[in-house]
């Protein structure tokens, strides 16, 4: 019997959740250091002065040190704000800090910006469960980033952040799934498409 797309996605998500939960504290520290270096390199190479990013939850690759660095460098960092209708707004990270929002995700204190504000940034750095070698991204199943990426015109280069073992040969995809320009891991930056800018 052939595995359905939904069951294949579920299987990958369960595998990634388990692997992330099993990472040691020492591995997490090394991953954070490596990821910060790779993300800095990406931003510097592109001359980005405004970006989207995220703060980690549930074992996601840790972007905290990178976000702190970007703010210290005067880069505008917009973080997502999850809405009840499964769409994203944004808020600029500021001295006011963050508070726990929907799903326990840290969200900036301050005025909300509409989803379209992301189109005005130089670079989108987004979370993912996994990506494949063609740039197809697998999220966690709620569609927040699928809806965002489909709505942005123009869409800046989009880089998904994953661990190295989460770049897979193939990720099951449906019509609404949108590929990303590249992926960033603690060890490399991988570009998938010419849309990467």
C-alpha cells in the first residue's frame, strides 16, 4: 500500500521531533554557535539590513544568539506573531523585549505589522521541520508559513533553518506548499534556487 502524502508528512514530523528531543545539551550549544556563524555569514554576504527571523520553541534550531547579534548590528529584526486565523503578523524586536504568545512562542512587545511587511525585508529566515534538496519545505502542519509565502509579492529570498540531518532527498509536497530559496544549518548554507538572489 502506498503511503499517502499526509501520512508521509506525519512520519517525517514525528521522526524530526524525536531526533530534536534527543539532542544533548552539548550538541545544542555547538549547534547554536555554528548556526549563529552561518546566519551571520548569510546576512553579511547579502548585505541585509532588515530580516524576519524566529525565536526557537520545542527544540528548534536556536536562533537566539543570532537575533541578539543582528539587533546589536542595527539590523531590523521582525519576529512572527501568530494569529488565531493561522496567519502571521510581525513585530519589530526592540528594547521592550518579548512575551510568550500562541503556542508558547516568544513574540515582540510592540505594534503589530501586517503579513505583507515581510515583503519589504531583505531576507526571510524561517523555521521548518525539514526541507528537501530541491528546496521544498515541510512545516509543522498548521500552514502559517505556507500562507505567508503564498501571499508575498514580491517575496524576498527565503531561507529555512534546520539541522543538517533534516535536509532530506525528498519531502512530500502538495499544491499549496512553497519551496524556499535555501536552507541554513549549523554547518552550512545551501542554496536551492536562482530565486535566492
